[in-house]
C-alpha cells in the first residue's frame, strides 16, 4: 500500500495525525484529524462548523477522532473539526467574519479573493479531488429551533448514492436540496461527489444527545461506505420520512416575530405559522401554511429582517415513508 498524501502531509497506512491545515498557504488554521486506514478504501471528508456556532458537529468530531482506529479502517478520513475558525474565536455564528462569505452558499470561491473565497477555492482545488464522499455537519442557528434532518443533493449523478447513505442514518427527516453553491452542493453538482448535510442541534448549545447522534451517524456512514465495521446493535433500521419538496417561508419585511409553531410539528393547509408585528404586539402580517406539512426548523427568536428564514416545512404531498 502507498502512503496517503493530503494537504502537504504524508501518512503511512495505519497512521493518524492531528494537524493544522492552512487554506491557500495562509495563516488561517483549520484543525484536522487525518486517518490513514491500514487497508485500501474510499476517502471520506467530514467537515464541522462551516457555520461557526453550529457546535454539535465539532463535539462529535472530537469523539470520532479519538475513536476511529486506523488499523480497523479501510480508506482514509479527513476530519475537519472547525472550518470557520475565525468565526469560532470571534463568536460570529455563521459566516466568515472577515468578509461575510457563507461557505454554504458562496462556492466555488476565488483563489485570489478574500479569505472566505480562498477557503472555498482551496476546498475545490486541494480537497475535493481526493474525496469520495462528503458529510458536512451543521445545526440550527442561534435563534433557529430544528428537528435533526439531512439535506441530500438534487444532483443527477449522485442523488442515488447520497440518498442511499442518508437512509442509513439515525435521523428521521431527509430533505431533497437544490443547493449547488455550498460545500457539499457544489461538489455534488459540479464534481459528482456524493454527500449530504447533517443538521443536528441548535441555539449555540452543545448537548450530549445531539453530539452522540452525530457521532453514531458518522459511524453508520463509515459502515455504509465499507470503511469501518459496526456491531449489529447499531445496524437497526431507523424509520425515515423523505421530503422531495420543502416550503421555505421567508420574511418580506423587517419585524418582531411571533412564531405559532414548533419544530417537528404537523401543520394543516391554512394553519397559522406565525405573525410579524411590532414590540407592542400589534400584528402587521400573518403567515399561513400553503399545504399540509411538518415543520423541520423555524426562527424561534423575535428579530426578523427582510429575507430572513421564518419556517421551513416539508410538504406531505411530496413525502415518502421508508
Ligand atoms: Zn449551517
């Protein structure tokens, strides 16, 4: 077996290294665990905290980095513990603070652009070519309550492979996504690399059950990809609901938000989803469900600007139980 070369590092079969990666050769630091399996196999990229402030993926990554033993691994794992490190240390919950680049929406970036653009371009040039599957770990935002879910790409060449992997996860809701300009979405649509986003946890808090759910999902993914054997205990079937269509309600005005739903709640066509008004409780606009659906996530805080997400609900007319 040959050595595995990645981002300027060389690993022998059976070796694990913890390093700082430097996108574009700059001082920017991404802490990563590189694990070179003792046998040949695929390469899995796991990224956490593309959106700083969505912490539970990082909590799971720390456990996985200790747990995954290279002697039992077929193939390689690149585990990035926190991609948006500047956002992490500046407590800037979503975008790259230096330039407001959203690494889930601003691919493919630019090698000679701002730091966020350079990070995206570095993924495209240095990381994606050696990767067979991408698991991008997210969660709901600071003011966004969310039921654990997976977004899989609507990309013709890889939808089947991504969905097959998503179906093995310990997560109830799977949602088709047409994002082609985020990390996994760009890789799926333009480079034919299957992958998904796993969303678990929210509110800028880490909880044991969320970190464990993500950890278990990643072990199930390694098992599904033939990279790491799991015990039968884990291989139970988790009931899934796939939504081919999701309604993403956005605000067309600034206002004080009074939500009327919760995550995981069933709504019927015409049900009140929430109202926008002022601080005195005077309502200016009411929002109602367009169809029967299930609330996957919603804004649970009060401050809403024009264009902000209010409620995302999977449409029952597009749903399939598996
Ligand atoms: Zn996110």
